[in-house]
């Protein structure tokens, strides 16, 4: 809106040496300018401002999706984005914890059955290697004979036994190193 302030200063017309007609003409020109600005304001500016305000309301409704204004919609989007970012952080932390756990699991296994003696035990002896992805774990060996059964456990580090191992134990460790699924590819 246009605000006009009219300052009235009492003048002494005799000291100005300006004809009174000139002062009336200036005053009339000023009032004519005020009238022209008022007509311009009510004829063009006010309808244009009303139209722009209406169009902003339409835009706000369109962006807002019909359920509230655009500001509410953007606030909801920001809240959703914050929730998504928090869920991503949580998932990233969980994946990191699972990856750390996967490094220590016994996901590699190698198994071999064999005859420890030539007495025809039908392959009842075995060697079982249980290792993680780094090759750390244990190889368990059970030797069967007609008179008794013996079981041994030997530590394995980096796919190598830390103590002397039999050929069957070494083969079980090698089978654990390269699982069957990788051999087929």
C-alpha cells in the first residue's frame, strides 16, 4: 500500500513573493498526482496483488498435495528425510557389526572320510575342518578301528595347522579353503 503524508507548514505569503495562483496550481497538481496514484493503485496494483496472492495459494495447494500447504508438505518431507537418514545410519551400523561377526564365523568347512587302517572299516574315520574366512579354526579328526575310536583336535591359523597334521587333515583344510560352490564356477 502507498502511504502519503501531507505536511502542512504555515507560510507567510507576503515574504515568498509568489503569486497565490501559483501555490494553488502546485497544490492542484499535487492533489491530481495523488488522485492518479489512487486510481492506478485501485485499477491495476490491487487487482494484480490479489491475482498474485490467489496464484500463490493455488501453487501452495498444488505443492502441498491437497492436504495442507506447501510449508506443511516440506516439513513432512524434511521429517521423512531425517527418519530415512537415521534408518540408513542404523542399517550401516548393523551391516558393520554383521561384517565384523562374519569375519569370525565358522563358514568354511571341509570334510573327508577315509579308512585309517586297511582292516576294511568302510571309511568310518574322518577329518573335519571348521574354519572362518581367514582360515582360522580347528580340524577335528576321528580315527575308527575295531577295537577303539580316537578323536583329535588341532588348531588351524591361516589355513595351516599349528601342529603336524596328517594328509587327510590337510585335505580337509584345503576343502574348507575352496568350498564346493567356488570350485564349480
